[in-house]
């Protein structure tokens, strides 16, 4: 019985000890294993950033491309445009997966995906946009010579009262400059025009009636000489002042109709055009061609004028007369001629 009593006492004493060992101390939380499934794991939510560059297949930057950043969790969208260097950037992007869609006019859109870690500064490789396969843009620009030729064709139809040719005036304020061939063709067509012969014949008749260039005499022979001299003046003045020198000096021999502004302003413009002209670069400059052409034609006239009408004094006088006639013709063009030229096709007055 003694051994049984001792055993029983031992068992009773052991039970409270085990119970006391299994119960946690007061106010002490239960221990949790860090590797247990489903246990909470703290997450760092520091924002990330993305930068990149948009280029074409040659490596050239594509500015103003539309760059859209999309995230599904949480659902957010950010949009920027690429700069002049093709660069773009997104700041304060939440960590996680993302998709970037890049599009630009004339290019095929591209999509890039990835994932961001907290606080990551992601630099994407250059994003290449290929040309859109269904976009074909072809700009056809006619050569300047062809445009000028079309404008000349319109000018050749300009006839005062439907009869008198009016080739050397353009009603297009920014008309294309003529090349050398076109300047010579315009001079040639002007000098062989039937109306030119008619005017020359009338001028020779007036000179004979007034006994101008008296060294030529009277009668048919005198008239023929006057006609020949007058026509020679026209040919030399036209070719030298409107073809040869304008080709060498790159100047436009035509009068550019103004048509707007005050009467006084248009008058000064017309008179000034005897001394200034547009160059082939479309800029105003001294009209060396016309002025030098007048003196050159006056000098050449010494070869066929009567001896009494030759000399430096007559050359200068004839040149100044030619310049004055040019100024008067410009005024006539500015205020009168267009009203009687129904075939004018275009008119873009200067402002």
C-alpha cells in the first residue's frame, strides 16, 4: 500500500505541473512561426518610377508620342507625351505589374509590359516604333520651273482689250521666278508678236511725219530706215534688259501688280519699280537689269542712227527716256491696264 500511495501522490502532483506549463503567462501573446502558411507579411509601398525614350527604326527621336501607363491592381492610368528628345517619364507609380502603350501619327503602336519593385527607378530600353504599314504619304511638289511655265502661259493670254499683249506683268504677288530659258522665251515672243510690229510701224510713221531722225530722209526708204531703227531699239532693249542681264544678275523682268493700298502708295510703288525689281530669290533689289539695259540699248543705237543722232549725249538721253517710259508704263499698269484685261486668271495682291 505504501508504494501505491506514493505512486498516487506522484500522479496527482504531476497533473497541475503540466497544466501550469501548457498555459501561457498572463498578458503574453502566443508565439507565431514566421514561416507558417497564411501568416501576414509586411509590404513596403514606396512609389516607383519609369523613364524611357521613343525612337523610330533609324534611332531618331519621336517627339509628341502618346505614352499611356496602365495598371490593373489598382486600376489606374497615367498619360504623358514624349519630349523633343523622345524621352518620357512617370513618377509616383505604385509597385506591381504595368503596361505601357506608345502611339504616334504615322507609326504602329507598341506595347511594353513589366513589373515594378517598391522604390525602383525603372529605365526601359528605347522603344522603337515602326512606320505604319497602312499609311503611305506621298507629297508631290512640282518643280519651280514647271510652276513658272504655267504662270507664263497665263501671262501670254493677258491681252488688253483682247488684242494688245501684256506679257511682262504678273498679277500673282508671289509668282515663281523665271529661269534663263523662260526669260529668253518671253523676250522672243514679245518681240515677234504682231502687235509689236504694228506699234513699231506706227512709231516710224509718226517719226517720219515729224521728220525725226532726219538723216534717214523721206519716202519709202526713209520710212524703212526709221522702222528698222525703231524695231532694233525694241529688240535690243527687250533682250538686254529683260533676258540677258536678268539671267546674269538673277532678276525678274516682270512688273508685279500691287492693286491694294492707298492711291499714293500704289503710285510710288509703280514709279519705284523703274528702279527696283524682284530678284529670283523673291526679294526686292535695285533694278540693275532694266537700267543698264536702257543704257546698253542706247549705246547700240549709235551703230544705226544717223550720224547727227549719235554720241554719248544722245545715248544718255535715250536711256533716260527709256527709264521714264518704264515708270510711266508701270503707273499705267497699276491703275488702268488690269481693268481692260479680261483674261487675267489670278490675282493675289500684296498686303
